[in-house]
């Protein structure tokens, strides 16, 4: 075997979006792969979720960099896909790149362990006694597999039902019930609106601040998804100026809303206008503790709609103090009678094929237990004690942005490591970089959020960081002088992963340019962001004021 360009046999656990793109990138590098998927189809998770579910990021931001899908108009008329539509996109992705022949469906991994006699990783399946041996393992089972359900005081006294988000299949299940939704993320926002629409009473329990509220669509569906302003200009704003940026952004949105009302609607505000303004005021109310850069985004204003449209039967409550037989006592000592509590409280990382395996040694089990805290892995992917022998792909979540683009870059990095075209830092350097990275996250997102949401990261800083390592981050200065139209779309258009296919390994420059130039963009807010960015950059470049250093311009 040529050590300069290895060809390895790699086992992939899970075949959602993480497993699929990992398989595709490894095959592009010439590796031999087998994927183990416990369900009977591609995208099984999205088929299992509540069927009225809709993504909170547009397909433009969510899609992989080299595959748009079958909808030829989606770039010019972007929208959020339903969970079912996204599972179909993943199936089309698998068909387009001929991936299905490498996938073993209905195969759940029972055990994973290392055979030190031949330095191979062994996998045993639940439905077979055959042992599969691999050079490397990619764990791609995702962050949405295992429920995180809190324990409430006096929970054993409560005679109603306590469910997790994952237990909900249809909104109609809330009909004629009094429901308490716990949480303020995007799924909680969906659930509280459904509970208000179908139920008798609906309560939204939020312990502290809610996420930064952003509607799915700007001024209604006809203007396109709100994340069209998730641009490089926007996300290069220095993080230290989050409060000022939030004020400017929210005031700009309010001014546009009122101008639209008075000029185009003859002074009449639509229901959407009222919901949008209420969300802005809710963001401003907690700006000192949760601004646009210091918290996660709730890219779904359904919770605002529920509180406004159904105010007679829907209300916000603080955290839960204790449960009684048929009621909840909240932290403000108010009592409400409920039939069900729906916990939209996230998920826990769990790897039972190692944790419960009788074949795995204790050192491996300890490493896997540490790896549940995603940001304690190098680039959210590699444990320093294992190097690139096992990779965790799909366990990083951007505070604002979509998960699949992060996954694609993680997969490309891993594929190049397997081929020996790139190398990981040594163990000492990895630990130093992990420590530095976590301190940065705590500075930006606060220790409270980083310790609670251990997979949280910053979208552009993280993707640019991986792109620099891979060698696929474009030279924006060069593009400015040689292709100004492309530069405009790269700076002011949405952050498509196609930008990382312009150069570098497995680049597809012609296809990437077509995608970038065709994609819809919104100009006004991004011009505002660019003016702000120029001002910050001036103070950084001339006076070296560290807080004005543009984000992602330099390696972390």
C-alpha cells in the first residue's frame, strides 16, 4: 500500500444525512465502505418525526454543496422543506451518487470494539453473528436519537402524561387537552402553536431566556426565507459587538415593517406584522443576556404567534417548581391544571454499541463517555486518544445556520485524513486547541449555554476553520478583482456550502458558480451589514482594536 495515499476499509454507523455524505466523500477518495442503518430506508429519522414538521432553515442553506436536488426552481424560489421532503432529498442524493449498494438496511450495531492483535475495529450486529472488521469507524448516528427528559420534583405524584417531543407524531393528539410545553427551541415553538390550536389550554414553560427569535419567512412567504440574510457579510460582524448589532438589526426590521405597513398596506398591520414586531420586542427585552451572537437561534416564530393569536388560552410561564396530582406549580408559585407535559428539552448523545458492549475495553468506554461532550472533541469530531481511528460526524450544531453543511465539511476532512493527504495534530496540540476553542465558545455563547448545549458552535467560524484545513476556502481577495459578480454573491448572498466547492480537493467550480449565482439573495440588510463590517474592519486594521476584528477573517 502506498503510504502517501492510503485506501482503507471503513465502517459507518448510521445512514441519515451524516452517514450518507460521509459515505459519498469516502468513496470519492477511493475508500471501501459499509454502512449500517437500523431502519429500512434512507432518512429514517425524518420519517419518524412529527409529520407536520417543517425545517427552520431553507433548502439553500441546508443542502449539500454539490447537490441541489430535483426541484430546479428551489434556488430562485427558496423555501423550507418538510421533514418528508428532506428525507426524499436524501434519498435522491443516495440515488444520484449511487450510494445505496453500500448500505446494509435493518442492521443495528450491537457491539464495537478494537482487536489489538491486528489493529482492526470489529462490529457485531444484532441480527447476525458475523464480525465485520474495519480500519476506521465513522459514528454518524446523530444528535436526535436519545431523549433528554428532565426529572421534576414530585413527578411520581403526577397522574397526567409526561412525553418527549419525539413521542409526538400528529398535532391532533393535543385535541381538547390542557398542555404544558417545556422549552423554547424550534420544536417547542412548533409544539406550543399546535397545543394552542388544538388544545383547551396551552402553557409554555421557559426557565430563563428563550432563543433568539427569527421567523421562518421574511414578511410572509412571498419574500422568501428569513435565512437569506445569513450571509458572509452578516456573519463576519465581530462577536464582541453583539448587543449593538442586535439593536441595529432589530430597529432596521421594525422600520421596514412600519414602512411596509404605512406605504403598501394603507396603515393596516397584518397578523404577520404583529407577530414579527412582538418577536423583535421579545428579543430586545432580553438583549443584555441573550443577543444575536450569545445564544442559539429559535428560527421559528410560532411561539410568538401562539402567544398573540391564542392569548385567551395560551400563556408563557417560568420554569417548573414541582408537580402535583393534576397540576404544575411554576417558579412564580402559580398553579395550572394540565393533562400532559411535552418536554422539548433536546437529546442526549448515547453510544450503546460501546457503552453496553461486553467486548469493548474500559479505556474505550471511558473515551466514549468523554466524547458525549461534543465540544471536547477536536473539531467536534476526534478524541485525542483515538486520533482518526474513530470519528464522530454530525454532532456539532450551529447557533444560527443549518447542521448538514457542517457535516459535509467534517466528512470531507475525515476522507482526506483516511487517505493520508492530511494529518491530525499530535495529542498535545489537539488538547491545547480544544481548550482554546471551548474558552472561545464560553466567551461568545456564555458558559451557561456551552455547558448545557455541548454541541453548540458558531456557523461561519466553524465552517471556515474546517475549510482552511481542507484547503477549500476560496480566496475572496482574488475573486474580488477577477470575478466581482461572484464576489458580491459570496459576500451578500446566503452561506451556501457550494462556496467550498470552488477550490480545493474534489472542487466542482463550474457547478458551484452556477449554484451561487443562481441562488436568491436579499440586498438591503446585507448592504447594511457590509457597511457595519467596513467600520469594524477599519478600527481593527488601523487601530488594532481586538474587539473589532471581523469574525472568520482569520483562523480561530
